[in-house]
């Protein structure tokens, strides 16, 4: 009888822990500090977000990632005393940025203080203050990636190594180097996170193109689909699609606007063989033909934007084809776009097309990727890579003469309950040609019905008129 | 019927205007009975100025106006209806017909100047208004099939410019010819046909072939031919000129176009797939010849027409025989070749074997053709020979950073080779036969004269060779695109150049300006020499919505 009673008590305890939300007093400190801050603001958006962030599944997954990595961002940031005035709750705008300039620049080391110039219209943005920004500072999150990545990393990372021509060898799924020691390993990590899931739709992906006078000059819209064929983490079949082991991933697009782009459709295939070039098959509406274009042509801008295929998701370069020297410049706590529970706010403000999104301090690795080919479009890139999610946060592109050419940031959408992470709005400014691209994504991740029919000639045939 | 047509056209214009000027200025998407209906299109005005030619030098040659609406109505996930409505015409006659220079430029031996009035809208005298429905078809998707039924274009092949396997739809060449939209895939000049197209997508991958598909096309008897007016009979600047003939002699050609009939059914079949990066097609076609430089069959001489001063007419029927061909295309990126470690060329190959292709036969020697027109019993006017046509080309995006830091230069070269098997005697492209010199004589040189100063037809060589080269690039975030296209007929030493500049500022306005030039033997209308009279500078202003 006593045994049964003990058993019942144990079951009850287990049930209450796993089913009912954790009480505030039981929350880990990284969750509690966010929740307390949200309550203190009285802002309903923050409070709702904190509830989600502090849900039992979220806490469980957060703890597992913390245990696996051995650290969390909140603790790392807490030790950093840089720029004490930049505190949660502060909203920095082009109107008050002057007051915080000095401290802000400290939070954008290694040449990323263009974010400050962007708001002030100084430095590289002199006479080019056309992407004004409102930075809403929030507390640091302990962030984590998808549960699938965690499990796959635990299972498969031990077999991974860097091979000939710096290629990744022995990878099956997940992060190849969850505890990276070199910049090259960090680059491979981000490369293999691909789209942060097994597949993706962005319906539509809209490119807003802004000229040097700050007005939106063009809008281009495409429908985007992406699918991983190996390294799959949560949508069966896993870890690879049978019969397609030679393919890393495929992406397809169809342009829907404006008229002169409409109907252009393409399927891009990236092969697992590090020496094999991408396949790029297109439907060209003016010719009404399915035609292969050069998969090797990865350096031309996509449509009229400031992005090339090499820049897709910030970095999509094959280092076995375009050899690089990767260097870890350092580690730092920096200011990065944060998780944004609501869509980004765009409005005509401050004489330009202003964006407002959340920012937080993040621990990052600063990685330099220097290209060895003098004919490559860039001389080097420098990235902030997040130490928790392994995702690229901000990026600087330098031309072959060493001039800062393009800059990149984006903010994230995140489901803490399962770790699904995707991006809202890549912001890319070409500082030499004075042109800006803001991509507005409408992403859905990990859909069970995104089949091969979106990634083959049949797809192109179905889009052909 | 006529009233309905004009009501419909007015509706189109009003709809286009309202779409173009709506405040969002984006393509429109409506709900009709809870189902999505998409519509967009453009309005375009073009103008050309004659350059370095005798008749229109410094004057406006053509004034094309286009209004095009493209729409799609999705009934459900499996069925959709697609259409293109187009109003297209040349307003030059309306603009200039009272002007002396225009009347002089358009007046020819065969035609009065007001013939160009017929070019005002493209549906005149031909398709009785259906041209307004440029395309209209229904798409039906199932798990393994796609059916497309209706008036449509089907484009085969890998060649740009010269059409080899692109044989399903004919072309309307009355307004535009080889350089006009050849660099844009003949989108504006191809004539859509009423077709049934079925595509089967099997799930299997035999021999490692991926993306296999089988395409079957039927034209159930409503065949058409290329439209190119001989002897300026509709007066357009793109019509061929009256050939050189002795004083008082003229040629009359009667188009024997097909009548709609089930026994005129055309068939086409294609297999497409990808084998280890080789994108390939295997093609077969059984239908009718479409080329206007086809076969002239003599029907005997007649008396002349008093209005053009002729006393003798040489009558011909233009006949269109069967066309039977098989062929293949290949498309592969040659990654083993890299320019300065950047990009690789993409190989394009297209080859076909045509059975029993008809040719105008001149006899053992040049010199008989003029007299065949007097003899309806002449049975040697045509020969049927097999012909091989091959195109080998590449597309290569090359970085020249000192000229363009951001973008590559797209280069595309093609070499064409046509070979007639078992050719004996002389084959010619009718009807250009005599030189200018013959005009001053009462009679042409009599057989067996081989006087080249009089007789110099556009011969069809056993091996014909052509070459094309295209280069373009973009500046200013793809807002400026310069392009040059060069064409060369290596047999006739004739050349064509189209140089243009596209400006893509904003989402709506798309101006384009350029020049089109030809060099060749204009005297007897050889190859590009046929169009030397049309050297021109042009400008297009397009507003898309």
C-alpha cells in the first residue's frame, strides 16, 4: 500500500513538473530575469513573449542546450560591463543617438559601428542616412537552436573533421562542431545549419530596393522554397532522403512581381561533393524555355538586389571552390538584433524608411573569412557568429581593395518551445554604390508536405506559360 | 460580331488603364467566386527612325502600339485558366499618311501607299478578332500529368535567334523580323496555335536519369504558316520588296494556306530529362512547313496588271509541304573549364534531321528559274532532300572587373551549320533572282545565259554556316543594361547588329533604345541584305503594371 502511495506521489510530482508551467520561483535565472523585466515594463507584447519563453518546454530545451554547450549567454553577458547606459528599456533613435554614441560604438567592435553611423548619418553613412533605425534594447535571452540540431549534434558530431581543401568530412546531421575551436569550424557550423530546418517556404519573399535618396525605388517579389536532402533533423525521412545522398539541398524560386521578372523560375541544387558545382536550371519567361544557367555564377547580384548567391542567408559559399583563410579575430559581447516576437515595423520616419526592432547584448565569435582568389568578388568578410545559436548575426563585406563595401544585419523569429529559428528581414546596404536591400521574409519552416515536386523540372514546367 | 469585338477591346483598354493607375500600382489580385484571379500587363509605344537607307532616312518608319494583359484564374489546386489579351498595331499610317515623304516612301510598284492602313491592328483580314485573345488555355494538373488545352505557344530547342527545333508555332513577321525580338525569344512574334499538350511525369529514374518527362502535342488540324508579306503587298516596312524584274514583268504569288481540317493534324513528341548534369531532350515532329521562303510552284504566265505598268505576270502558288524531323538538345555546364577560377561556360547543342525538306530547284545551273514561271508543266521546280541542322553554342558569364565591378558580362556565342544531304544542282531562295541591272531591260538574259551581272540569286548552299554573338551586362543594380547582338551569315558575308540600352528604374517604366543595322547584298536580297532597307534607330517606352 505504501509502495503504491509513493508511486502515486512520484507520478503526481512528475506530472506537475512536466505538464504545468513552471512557477516563477522555479525558473532558471536566465528566464526569470527576462520575465521580471517584461512584467516591470507593463508592455503586453513583452509579457506575452515572456510567457512563451518561460513555458515548460522552452525551459526544458533551454536547459538541455545549456548543459550540452556548457554556458548560457545571460551569464556571459552579465560579466561584461561595457557601456552601462545601454540598458533594457532604452529606445535609441536617430534623435537621441548622439547621447549614446560613444558607448554604442563600444558595443559594435571590429568595424561594426556602421550601425551607429546608420542612425547618425556619419562615417560610411555620411549623406546616406537612408535606413534609419529605432533600436529597442531588451534583456539578453539565453537562446537555443532546434531540438533536432541538439539531438543530431550529440549523435553525429564526433565523426566530423576538416579534410582536404578545408572541406567538411564525416558529417551526417546537426552541428559538425558544437564546441568549435577554430574559425573554420565556426564557418562550417553555420554552413550546415543551412536554413535552420529541414525545409522552408517564404511566400512571398519581398525585396525592397532603396536608392541613394532613401526612397523605395523598386519592389520585387518571389516565392521561395528550400529543402534539405541530407542532414535532416525533424521531418522524415531522416537523416537523408533515400536516393538523394549526393544532394545537400535544393532551392526553388518563382518571381511574381514586377511584370518583367514575373514567371522567372529556377531550381538550384547544391551537391554534397565539395568539388561539384551547383546545378542551376531555370525557366526564362521571355524565351519560354527551361534552360540551364551557370551554377558557377554565384557572384552576380540576385535580381536588382545587393545580394548574390554567395550571400544567400549571409554566407553560402563553397570554400572548397573559393578557398579562404579563416581567422578568429576574437570573442566579445556585442549588440545584436534580438528575437522579435512581432513582425518588424516599417514606417516613413526620420526622412527615410525606418525600421524598429529589438536589440540585445550577445556573446559572439568574430570570424574573418579572407578570400585567396584575387578574382573573387570580395576580399574578405567579417562576421559576428552567435555563441548559442551558431548563427551569423551581422556581417561586413570588404572589396579586394579592403574597402568596406556591404553591411548586413537581420533579426530573428524564434519558437523557444522547439527552438525553431528563422529570420525576418535581412538588411543589406551597399555603401559604395549607395544602395540598400531590405528583404521581407514570410517564412514557414519544416512543413511535411513540401515535396520533391517543388524542386524539379516538373516544378519549372508547371510554372511555364 | 464586329460590335462585340470593339466593345471587348474598349473594355480591355479601360481595364488596363484602371490597373495601371490604381494607387498601389502593383499587379492586381482579385477574388472571383472565392477563387484567386491575377492580372497584370503593360502598355508600350515604340517608334523607329530610318537610318542610312534611301526611303525612310531620318523619318519615322513604324509606330507600334501594344496593350497586353496577362491573367490567370485558379479554379482550384488542379485547374487554372490562363490568358493573354493583346492589342497590337502599327500607327504609322494614321500619323503620316497625309505627308508627302510617307507616300513616296511607301509607294511601290506592287502597292499603293494606303496599303499600310491594313497594318493598323494585327487582327485585320486574318483571324477575325481572335488575335485579341493572343493566348487562352486551361491547365489541368494531376499527380503524374499536366494537360494544357487551348491557344498557346510551345517552344522547343536551345538556339537563340535562328529557330531550329522551335518548329511548333509559326511567326508573324509582318511587323518585326529577325533582330526585332530574337534576343528576347520571339515572344512578340510567335503565332500561338490551338493545341493540346500533355506532359507525363513518371516517378522512376531509369539509368540514373532524373526529372524525366514525356510531352505529347497535337494540333488538331488548325495549322498556320509564317506571315511575311511578299512584295510589300501589305506595305509594311518588313515586307519583302518587289524583286528585280525586266520592264513590264511582275510576279504574283498566291498563298496556299491550309484550311482547318482533321487530316491536317500535326503531332509532336518530346522526352526531357537530366542525366548527370546533362539536361537533354529528344524530339520528333510531324507537321507542315511554315517558312515563307518556301516553295513557289509555277502556275503559268498571265497578262499584266495595268495599274503597275506590267504586261506580263508570272504566277506562282506558294505551297507548304509536310515537315518531318527528329532531333535532340543538350545543355551542360562545363565546370572543368573556368575563367580565372570564376565561372564556367554552359554548353548548348541542338541538332535535327529533317526528312524530305522541299527546296526551290534551279536546275543544274543557275539560269532557268525565270522561265519556269512561264511553264506550269515544269516539274522540276522543287526537290526534296534530307537536311541536318546543328547549333553548338555556349553561354558564359565573364567577369571583367575593370569594366564592371559588380556584375559579369553575359556572353553567348552560337555557330550554326546546315547541311543538305545528296544535293545536286542549284537550290535557291525564291524569288530574288535578277540584279538591279535587269530593270532597265525589256527582257532578262535568255538561256543559256549565265551572266552574273544579271543573274545572281540567293543560293542555298549544301553547307550553310551562321554565327551569332551576344554580350550584355548590368550597371547600377540592374537598372541599366547595355547589350549588343551580332549575327553573321558566313556564306553570304552578310551581317546584322542590334545594340540596345534598357533602363529599369522603378517597378513600372521600362524604356529601351537601340539601333538595328544590316549589311548584305541588297541588290538581290541575299540573307540580311534583304533587310538593309530597314536600318533603324528605335525607342520603346513601356509601362508595366
